[in-house]
C-alpha cells in the first residue's frame, strides 16, 4: 500500500512539473507554452514578473491576490497565468532563467512585481503591479484594464 501511495505521489509531482505548476497552482513558466494555450483557448495572458522569494511586494501580491479563491476562480476562465520569476534564494534551470531575462529586457521590466496583460502573440495590452485591497479589488482592476484595452 505504501509503495502505491509513493508511486502515485511521484507521478503527481512529475505531472505538475510538466505543466509548469512549479511556479504555483495553474502558473506556467514557459512563455511559448503560455502563448499557445492563450491562442487555443482565446484568453489573455497575465504575466507576473516576480522576485518570489525576496521581493516583499511580490510576496504580498501572491499572498493577498494570486492564492485567493476569487482570483483563481476568475483566472481559470479568463486568463492564462505565466510567471517570470527572478528568485535569489533558489536557482532556476538555465533555460528558464535565460527566457525570463530575455522577457524582462523585451518588456522593459524595471521593478518587481510587474504584471502585464498580453494577447496570445505577447503584445502588451496593459501593465500594472501590486494593488491594495486583496483579490476582489484586483479582479475588478484587471477587468477594467481588459475593458480599456478593448476600447483602444
């Protein structure tokens, strides 16, 4: 019985990594995969440029918004979640670190957290960051940014 449980847990861990869940529940870490999913599902990408293990505002945004049920419920039907992480305490694999650095340069990210709403081609529609008020306020903020980008 213990062997079956161990094998099951191992399989779950491996499958989570294959789908980019290492950045957190539902978050992809491969930008090309995020663009592909966004195109297939006709959704926008929410790209979070974060210093997940050292940036106080990033940690606060994650805790107050991204881990909350209201945000998750909204995101699952409306967004493809992508994280470009720049940790200091842990090390990313070389491919992911290179990708994230290239994206930071391409999208002129100057500080953390930087959150960008993008279309499936990677075109930036809006840029934001931490916003006080928790998940309900942040979801409303995202909805407003999306509506404004559609009216341009």
